[in-house]
C-alpha cells in the first residue's frame, strides 16, 4: 500500500497494490503494521456500509468529545466525492477541507482522524460506501455541519439544489455556530 499525505495534517490517501489476473483482482485493504508505520496506532472497532443513489449527500457528520471517531473510507461500488472538514479547535487548518474522489475503479481509501466532519456526494447511479471507525457510534454525541455552508465553500460536483439529503443534514449547523461550541 502507498500512504499519501494530504495537505491537511492527519489526512491520508491509501492506495492499495492491486494484483490483476484472468480471474479478476486481489488487494489488501488494511494491514495493521503499515497503518502504524504511517498513521500511528489505530484500533478499528466497527465497520459501516451505506448504499446511496445519485446526488445523495450524506453529512457532514462528526461525533464530539470522547465519542469522536477516526474513519477509513472506501467505495465498494460506484463513485463519490468524499470530504473531510477540519474541526480541531487549535488546528492551523481549522475550517479547511479536503475533497477526494473515491471509486470502485481507483480503490483509493481516505483516512480521516478524529476531529473532522465527514460527508460524501454520490456521483454514480448507486454507490456502496464502507467505513471503518475506531469508536462506536453514539447518537447523543453526533453533530452535523451543513455541507452547503458558504464559509466552507466546498467544491461539490453538484450544487445544493440537486442534493438529496436527510432533514437532519439539511438542518446542519454553520462552521461559525460549531466554532462557538468547541
């Protein structure tokens, strides 16, 4: 696997080594010793799967306090724009984001440490997204950052008038509101 540092400290793209032959392909998705070498010790305790349709935007979610989660995101089928927003209070990149295209073709993975909001926009007809997390989900600690916040100015492939979102995601807080709560 190749571990590629992103502009914002703590974010990584993981590019697997894919072995192709006449039967298809094979790849390693996770190898503890390599993660520890590049990212540090991480203990994934839960894996989640979502299936979404074209223009569904999920997020931007994060869990606060002791319930914060690091995530390893990959796409099993389809194409998404995956986004992480830095919400670490004392970070020099607070409020900045990284956008990565993940697909079943490129097989890239996106590692997002604790302290980031995360969301994705589906660009294919259907997308199946897998993400491993290092802390169990706690509904009382979940927060939502509004993906269309003008202060974030995320370069989504489709504007908010195309998005299919949950009510909770539509009512997400602005970056300024979240900053006051940190």
